[in-house]
């Protein structure tokens, strides 16, 4: 990708027409840009703000979890634990982001007691957007995003294609 006057210009790879190239442009740009710290951090910050907005929008739903687990109100929780880069994330964050984006998430968690051993055990949790009808849930299908959870941190993982 070349940057010219603030615009991204790309040439088509061999074997691709302009129409085909438009179809893969967003994926190509995402991969290119996410390798740059500034762009990657901007994307993470955007996702944090979306998560924070969803928690605040559905205050009555998230408040019991926040107050019970963190002993602070939702506004303070978002200010200290969601809006700030470098802070740890947990299930509340994952559920709020899943709900806001309406994207099912599969979380694989390695048991911390077996982490690093040859016999590491993992549990799988499927997080689905809340507040949808069964028909809407079915239309969403299987998890689109797979994440590995290590205490306080999520990494995106890519399942092996069959």
C-alpha cells in the first residue's frame, strides 16, 4: 500500500481484476495496518470505547456484576478498567463487546494450574450476544471470533481450517 495525500492506493496483485481486488481490499488493508503499532492501538482503543459505551448503555444489566466484582460504580469502572489502554480485560468486557457488535465469540481458556505443562487443559466458553430472539441467535451462527484467554488478556486466535 502506498500513502498519497492521505489516501491509500494499492495496485492489484497478479491475477486479480479491480472488482476482485475491491473484495479483498478491506482484509488486505486490515492486515497491513494492524502490523503498525499506531493503527493497531487505535483499533484496540476503538473496541474499548465501544465496550464502555455498551456497558453504560445497559447499565441495569451490567451494574450488579461491576459493583459485586469491582466494588465501584459503572462510570468509575469504565473510566478505570475499560477506557484505559493496558488495563486487563475479563468476561464483562467480552460480553459487552459481543453484545455491542452482535458477534458470537468463542473463548478458549487454559487452566492456569496446568499452563506451560505438557498436560495443559483448556475450557471453551461460547459468548453469544444477549437480548436476541432464538431466531436471531440462529442467524448469527457459530462464533466468528476465537480468542485465547490468559488471566487479564485476550489474544485473537485463528482456528485451523478443515
